């Protein structure tokens, strides 16, 4: 019995020794481990680690391996974790926004204009005093980081104008700018339109020249923004980041609602009276402005408002008024700025496929008969070569080489053959020389005729012509005469149109066409 027990113990010890040796070898020797796993279909951590190490050795060694098509189930997708890496890579490839010292004028520009030298200029006698254009003035300010942080926190960008579009045919200065300049142009325009005093810049990397170009482009393209002053201010961080632009407004901003109404009424009155083809309309507006405007310096004289509403302005007011009315009628016309003995403004107009220079200021004779000439009307750059030099962005406007509509009018119109008082059945006793008397007389005549459609002629003196024009364009006649009349005769409304004709002796016939209902 004891022998059997010794035998079993011996067998147990042999098996135990074998198992111990097997396990030790399995744990210590990776090759033996892999061999066993392949036999029994198991994969231990050690085997997995060994497989990874073997894979790394193969990758580093770059030894050629046979191509194996991966077995990917049909529903398998690229892991979403890869997408941010792809997007990040694309973002890194985008060109960074940088600060550069260019003016940003790389868009739709013309380089055909050849400017003469200022030394070669020969300004005609009396014309050097008929300028008066004020160049845009900018003030730059640098603030501390603390102040800049406060601005960026508290100041709004205002409207960005991202949905605005500007046709290059009518807004050439906008078309001259690169994309960054156009973005600032739209932001400036939108804030000017809402009369915001300041706004925060979106593009901090803009420099002085680019900002100058964008502001000048807006100011030249939009004479209807007559409340804008000729200066602005930029504010920067110490590191050069552009953070704020300040806008300034003239006195019309104080009565902007009525000012806008007066401005549009005056422009529409001239535009609606212009008839014929584009050239005939241009000539009519040229003559009307020369007759209506008086060259005179005043606080608003850089605006179209000073011309169309106040009728007293300098070259800036003439040129901006002309550009606005022509554009209003669908005829491309641009403000052109430069030098003509002093800083000066005039126009470039497009008729059919050609461009021409027009200087209404210099064509205004400043006398009663005739009011204008055509010496500077529809001329080429060669014609203007010794008198006008373009400056600033205006050098990129199209060259003026048109011939079809050049010199169609005599430079010195013949004196008008004027009608007399007697031709219309009046005497000197019928001439009205006071605006108050005119109101009373006009009211009495309307009261006598009552409701219906009528034509009423009256004669006024030259001394109150400007007051009459102002009263008509500002609706003062309606307030002083028509509203009272409608109340007194129980009428519902009235539609009034007026025109004037100069008569011999310095008198003016005023023709009233009125319908009272």
C-alpha cells in the first residue's frame, strides 16, 4: 500500500514540475507564447505586445510587404475624430490676414490717365478763385491697451452692410478696392447712413492707407450723404491694431429729416424737368445748376445740399450736385477730384461708350445773361491737360477720350432774346419785390378762381428770385398759401407746379400751374 502511495506522489511531482516549467516558459518566451496561442486560439497581453513590437519593427525597417485589401464592413465609416484634424489642416492652409502698407486699390481700375505736371499748368484768368474743394482730413490716435480693451468691449461695430451691393457702373470708387477695402467701405457707408458717431473695426489689421482709400471711396461715390463732414479719426492699439473709426457730421445733421426732404425735392425738380436723350438731359442739368447756383464759400459748401437747397456753394457743391442728379436719371456720372491752381472738384460723365470731363463751376459765368458757357463742357483729358490734374483715387477713373458729344455747343452762347413785361400784359406796377406781398397776392388770386385747374402768371423782381426758389423747393409756399386756402374754401388738396422765365429788364415771369380739388 505504501508503495502505491509513493508512486502516486512521484507522478504528481513530475506533473507539477512539468506544469511549472510550461507556465514559466509561456510567460518568459514570447515565441513559445505565440506558438501556444496559435494552437489554442488565445491571445495573451504579452502576445499582443509582442505583435505590436513586431509591427513597429516592420514599419521602421520599410521592408516591402504584399498589398492587402482591408476587409471593412459596408457600414463602416471614417471615424468622426478624424474630421477636426482635416478641418484644422485646411484652416492652417488659408493665407493669414496680415498688416500691409498698401492702399488696397487692386479692383476695377483704369490706368490710362496720364497726369500732366503741376509746373506745366496754365490756369485761365479768374478760374483759380473758382475752386474751393477741401481734401479729406484724418486724425490718428493711439491708446493704451486698457483703453483699447474698453473700446472693444463697449463699442459696437454698427451695421456691417454685408447685404449691400454697389454697381461698378455708378459707384466706381467701390469697385477700385480689394475685398478687405470693400468690407470696410460697406461698414463706413452703413454707419454714415445711420449717422453713428463711431464704430469698432472688424478688421484689426487695416492700416492708414487702406482706411483712407475706403473713406475717400465712400465720400466720392455718395453725394446723397450730404451730412458727412470732410474729416474722420482712427484709433489704434499700441501694437498697431485698428480698433475704432470716428465719423463727423455737418450742421444738416441737426435737422436731418427736413434736410433730406428739401434735398430730394430740389434734385427731383431739376431731374423731372430734363427731357430728351442723355446728352440733352446733361446739357439741361448743366445749364440749370449754373443758373441756379451762386459761387460762394459757406460752412456747408462741400456738400450737394449747399448747392441744391441753399444755392450757394463752391466747386465741391457744383460737382456733387451734378453727379447726384445725373446718376438719379440713370446716367453714370462721377465726382473727380484733383488740382487746378488749388484743390478742385469736377465731373466725369459717361455718354454711350465714351467718357467726358465736365466742370460746371468754371462754366458758371456769374452773370445774369448768359448764366453759363460751354468752355469746360464735355471735354477730353487732352482738353483739360493744362488746367486740371486728377489726384487721389480719381487717377483710376476712366480716361476721357470721347469725341461724339465734344464741342457740340458754342463755348460762348449768344445773348438771349428776352420777352418783355408788355409781351405778357404786365406793367412795372405789377412787379412784386417782396416775398410777403407775393404770398398775399398769390393767395388772393387763388381764392378768386377757387377749385379746378388754373394757370396763374405773376411777375417778380430779380431781387427776390433766390428767395422765391428757396420758398418753392422748401414747400414754404404750400405752408404760407395753400394750406390756408384749402381750409378757407373747403378744398381737399392741391397740386402746384412753378416755372420761371427771365424777362427783359431783370424781371421774372412766374408761371403757376395748379389744380385744387
